[in-house]
C-alpha cells in the first residue's frame, strides 16, 4: 500500500475519494499507536495538484479548497508539491502544514497582486518561503508586465534558503518576494529560469541577476506569456552578469531571436573568448520554402558514387547553410567563446537513417544536417531535443545493379559505414 499512495495521480474525479480515505484513516488512529501520524497519509511524499482542472466534470473551487484544507494537515512527509494554476490554497495552508520543514520542491506558486494592492498581502509569500528552510527547487509564476505601483514600499526581508539550487521566475517582474530573494544569500543557487524584463519600467529582474549571477551555471531565458506580449529582451551583458555560466538557453520564438541579433553579438568578442560557456540551446527554425517545389520531398537526385565509394560517405548533403539562414546562430559563430562545444535545437529530432536518403535531406532534416556538418567543422556538436548528435553510423547505398547473373537488387540498402560489400548476403563488388 505504501507504493500505491506515495505519488497519487490526483484529478478532480478522485480528489474527494483520496481525501475521504486519508481522513477516515486518521479517525481510526489513536494515541496508543507507535507512529504519531496516521495511514495512509504519511505514505504520500509527492502531491501534484496541477491536473485538478483537467477533464470533465470539474469540481467547484470551494469544494477543492475544502478538500485540500482537510487533506494537507494529515500529510507529514510531502517533499514535492505542485500547485494548480488557480490555486485555492492560502499560503498559510502550506506554511503551517506538518510537511513544511521537509518540503524540498515547490512548483507553481502564483504571486499575483491583491485586489487592494496592499503590500501586507503580498508579503505573505515572503513569510511562506521563510517556513520552508529545506527548499531546493522553487517555481514562481507572476502576472507579467503589470504597472501595479506599490504604496508604502518597505525594505526587503532576506530569506534563509541555504539549499535552494533552482529558481524559476516566470512572469515575475517585481514585488516584495523578488526583492527579498535578491537580498537573500542563496549560497546553493546554480540554475536560474526567468522572464527578463530588462529595460522595462519597474523591472527588478536585472537586479536579481546582478546579485546572484556569479553563482549561476545554467541560465534559461523564458518568453513572456502575457497579452499583449511584452517585447522585453534579455540583457546584452548576460555573460558579464554570469561569469561562471556553462549552459545558456533561449526559450523564444525563432523570429524573436532573428529580430534581436544584439543578443547574439553580446555572446561574442575577444572579451568573452575565455568565458566558461559550453552549451547553448536555441529554438528550432523552419526551412526557407521560397522558390521551392510545393512537394514535401525534393526531386530525386541520382547518385554518382559507386557502392564502394559510398563506404565512407556521411549522411549529409553539401554544406549550404545560406539556403535557410539563421542569422542569430551565424552571429555567434563569428567569434564564439573558446569553450563552446554544444548547441542543442529545442523542438527538433533527427530523422532515423533507415527512413532513406531523401527523408534525411528533406525539409528541416536536411537543413539541420547542413548546419551540423558546418558546426562539426568548427569543433561544435549539434544535438536534437533528446541530446542526440547527427547519426553517422550508417550510410545509404543505392544499388541499381544486382549481383552477377542475378536479378535486380532493390535500392536504399543500408550498410554500416566503411563497408562496401557483404559476402554473407551474396553481394559481389563487381571486380
């Protein structure tokens, strides 16, 4: 039963059943038991409430709130808590829960302005984090680029979070919580994901980067989700703010990066040649379809190489990255940091070699293969979203002539690289 309740899959359809089971188990518990906490409540270690809005029918928010307020005080061993987008919980429900001192991961904490705009209501989030001393991962969602001007601004209160190593600030532009995190020590911080509002009115994300940038080794810039979209770009001096940075990721549309080449220029130059940056993640870009056939596959191209000559052929087309220019990536390549060795394309996956040469050369696959060959010549690996490099362990061999005296052998046979013939399959090299 322990494993059944350790990580329950909670939705609106089973929340009430889980609450009733835990509450009934607690009613049967007495002071004569060796363990002070009842079963099965103490078995639950991961509570993911992000799917409460999924499916139909859904529960009324007051019903969800009542169920959670009855459930949380009976869960002493929660280490990972994910809140729903419209959380009905108050910060006191989490901060005063028996698992508060043990909580390691808090995802989905929504920090929005109170209707009155008073700072006292917002400072409750600062109080909440003060009740979570063992927190290691924190994800905060804010209202985005709002113009909520606070009255009676107070000095930030530092928070003691000695184990916090990962912070997500999605749409958090300013506020008491962000200022308190900026004023805190955060000695274990290593990974930062944030929506940058650099050069936007009332921005406080830059001050956070300036205060903790020297600790960060992995940085992800998130795209704003509010509407209308805020065209805020990350600071050009990103590498200067983060001298120990090893991985930099841009979660932006490709068109946004192409329109802000100064971001790429800020990653180049002699001043950053010895920077520790090793990996960059960029979004996938589509093939330039101008002057192309409407067919999804290119016209057949006859192979001029013989089977033996194809033994050492890699699965790539001639390098022609100008066909589908990526000015952002090209700008970085002009004078990149010396330690840069990996570029990952988010949203792209390599085509399997066994699908044939035409599939490999068509569309985005052919485009990315061109770039991969070009990057490899510079000592940089191009990886897909799963971390795989360009497949090179097989080559395509188009055998249109069969063996001597035999019938025609179908084309598109796949042999391991470096192999020109196979006696075991009855093929002859024609010599």
